[in-house]
């Protein structure tokens, strides 16, 4: 029935109904693109951190929680990627993965095990993590 109504509207008006038309988004400000790229990059850091925290952990409930966190992280990266595309930002060339930041994440987990206090060690400051080439 709905399809028949749309067909009638197209026939009467001679154009496609306004609700089915979309305008392309205007290019975003550089700051918006930078924030979206940071969100996308942080997804890889989160995946690496989750992977590193799973090393040596044989808890099935925690593994399930990490898998859900990874799924949420990938969903967030997908949203950021969609927004980057819509705002015509430069798109990343690789998908988010644990590889580029894995050694820093493992160093962080090792530092946590060695740290006498519950404070986050310097190795865990993700803003200082640098992606490894070729990962």
C-alpha cells in the first residue's frame, strides 16, 4: 500500500518525494576531522589494550567481557568512519586492529604488574603510544 502511495505521489508531482532525497554534507572543519580520526585511532589502542590484558588470563567471564568491549569498540570506530565519510574527511587506509599498538599495550600491562601502587604507569598513557609501521 505504501509503495502505491509513493508511486502516486511521484506520478502526480513528477518527482521523487522530498523525504527520500538527501543532500551531501558540507566538508567539515579541520577540528571535526581531527576528533573523528582520534576516535578511530583510539579504537586500535583499545583493541591492543584488551588483547594485552587477556594474556595469561584464563577467566571465561572476563574473556566474554573483553569480546563485548571489542565489539563496542569496533562499532564506535564504524560510526567515526561513517561520520568521516559524511563530512568528507581524509579516510584511514587500514581498519582498526590491535597490531600497531600491541607492543606498547604489552609494556603497559607489564608495568602494571610491576607497579607497587594502583596508579597507571607512564607506559599506559595512550596519548604517548605510537603506531608501529607495518603492523
